[in-house]
C-alpha cells in the first residue's frame, strides 16, 4: 500500500473525514479537505514532520503511514528479495506450503532481531484469534508498532547491594 492509501485507510478506520483530519493538522477549513485529498491521491507527498502530525492525529506510528512501496506485487517481491539478500528470510517448501522463515542461524544478530519481532507479532495474532484481546487492541499493537511491543523492552537488572555491616561488638571466639 502506498502512503496515500495508508493515510486514507487509517483516516476511514478512525471515522474521520478528509476535512476533519486536515483541520486537526492545522489546514484552513476552506482547503483542509482538498489538501488531504491531494495526499491520499499521491498528488502531494507529506514531509516527515507532517507525516508525524498525521500519525499522532490518527493514533498510529509514523512508520505505519510511510511504509515501503509494496503496493504492487512486483514491489512486494523486491522487498522480499531484499530481505533474502540481507539473510533475514529464506523461502522454503514445507509439505507443499510456501513458507517464509526468519533466518536466525546464518543471518547473525540482525536476523535474530527480525525473528524476535516476527515472534512478537505471531504471539499478538494468536492472542487475538484466541479471544484474549480485541480486534482494536490487536490493531493498536500493529499500527503503533513498536511502541506497544513489550517483548522489545530490555532493562538491566540492578545488582543487589551488599548487606550493610552491623556495628557493635565482634562475636567472641568459642573456647
């Protein structure tokens, strides 16, 4: 999906009109809908700061709007080829099913990171399918990624401080 399509997708998902979103972004009421139509039709491309504003207004990550150009099958295939070149995925046949596998053995730390991200996504998808989270919660996780991916949080565990020494008399040696 191209950037304009993503803007329209999230705008309609949030139940906003072009005019309303444009006004939230600070465009004058007389031209707010025209400006948004230009972005959605790809006649204009929003700059990074405007994309960030749109993302905030739509409650998504800026990355969810400015996705790579995978709006065509050719674009998608070339994205997958690039991931294979970077040794992040491998295409396999598993019992007649075409599978893409995160390449964690040969790809090094970047591939392991990619595999961890895919696993977090799979866990959220499984939680949604099992009814543990709602569609809205699942979409919020995906569209605000990586903000709500708590599997990515790594914190150092503080070392336990040594116990303070007690002051007073030393114990007497036993005879």
